[in-house]
């Protein structure tokens, strides 16, 4: 064999080895699994404004080989097209699948909220579950132009947020979130619920404000229609609601302190000058004192029809209440409760 042929064969051999090495690199970079976690899937949250280095920081604990991921990502132009959101990386994905997921797989998350007393509290709860900060949520929810167009005001804006579990995008803005909640509110008030509210001579806002009182009065879902029936009876008779939870709310509002815990309403509290004090003002408050559960709203709409006008905590069946048709009967029940709470040393 001539020397030239040997050189040519050597060149061909080196070329084949190089091609094989390159093919192997491409294969392992693109098609071989590159996940390093044991769970079935991992969740990646890419913040708004993230750079490729930020994405790499999020992915590094989840991948076996960052160099091969970066090579594929660069090849597919991902660093110039980073999108914020929540992404799911499944066990066994290769780099090509991972990049594709990050490019177009923004996946909704499930959030839930309930029983918040103010929009400020709701905004805080949302910020714990989504990217948007609490101030941005609050600004969106209290925007006067939005509230006016939606038929709400600063006093009853909390009514628009029906407690439930919702699917939303993690990076959804406060503006988009409030629009979504307005649609959910409109859907909640279907014709059946609207007809029941009308039969009570109440608006949707009034139903929710009353439901908020029911929510605060009893944690027992099965008792809520009976408690609601008491308040509806009072409204129909032109009696003040005289609901202690509204006095507690009025005090918190007056003190600008919603962190305080009040277990007992004192006589001096009944004199608080506030539109939320139902001992001094007729009808339901101008807005909800808390975010009522759907069960409390439906308890008002489907209130139990009875002749009770009073109720007080039942010290023999904690969590429930004793109901009375007359003031004399109620006073007897109340004396039993007062004796018990005094024995517990509850002064506030």
C-alpha cells in the first residue's frame, strides 16, 4: 500500500471517528434523558424579566448536564425568547423536550382563598401563591374606574371575590386576575340565585353582606340556614340585626387593627359609631365584614323558614347555638351563656 493511500485512509478514519463523536454528542445532547430528579415531574417558575442565566439557576438542581442543555437551548434560540410562567418538566425528558416545554408550556396553577376580612388580606394571600406582589393586586382591585364599571365601590368590592379554588396563570397580572374574578362572580349569580335574592327583596351585595355575618356567627355549615333565617326574620320585621360580628369588625376598623382578637363584645363596643355596627344601624352593613363561603351565601338564599328571632351560643353543644322565638326565652339562654363565659375568665 502506497504512502498516499495510507494517509487517505487515516484521514477517512479520523473523519469517521469525528463524525461518530459528533453524532454521539448530538444524540446525547438532544435525545437522551437529562433529568436528575426522582419525582414524576418538577415545577419550574420563571419570573418576569428573567435572563437565560436565571433560568439556568432554576434548572441546575433538576438536570444532569447543564452544558448539553445550554447547547440545545442556544441552538433553538431559546435565550432570546424567554417567557415567564410556571412550567412542568417531566421525569425522563431530553433537552429538546425541556426547551420545548419552556417555550410554550406555561401551565396554570391552582389557587384558593377564603374568609378574608379585607381586600388587603386577600391581596396578601394571592401574592403568596402567584408572582404578582400584594400591592399590585391591591391597586388593581381598588381601582375606582374598574369598580365603577363593574358596579362596585370601595365598601363592597370584596363581594366580587367568591371563595373557591381556581386555575390561573402563576404570572397573571392583578388586572387580568380581577377581570377573571368578575366573570366568576357573574357566573356564580345564575338565574336561580338571582331569583332567590329577589324573593328576599335583597340585592346580590346585600345577600353577600348578610352571608358574611352568618359566616362569622357559626362555623357549622348545617346550622347556617337556621342562623340566616333568624336574620331574614329580623329584616322582615324591621328589627335591627344586632349582630356581634359587625361590632367586632367596626372596632377593628376604628382601631385600624385587624390583627386583634376579640372574643367578647362589651357594652361600650355597642356604641361604636360605624355604618358596620348593626346595633346602631338598620339593615345589612354597606359591605361584607368577611369573605363568606359559598355555603354561607347559599344559606341566606335558602334560609330555613322558622319563627326564631334570637340565638346565643350553646354551652352544652359547642359550635352550635340555642334559638329562641321570644326575648324572654332568649334572655334565659343568654344568662346561661354569660355564666359560662364568666367562668372561663374571658374579659375580651
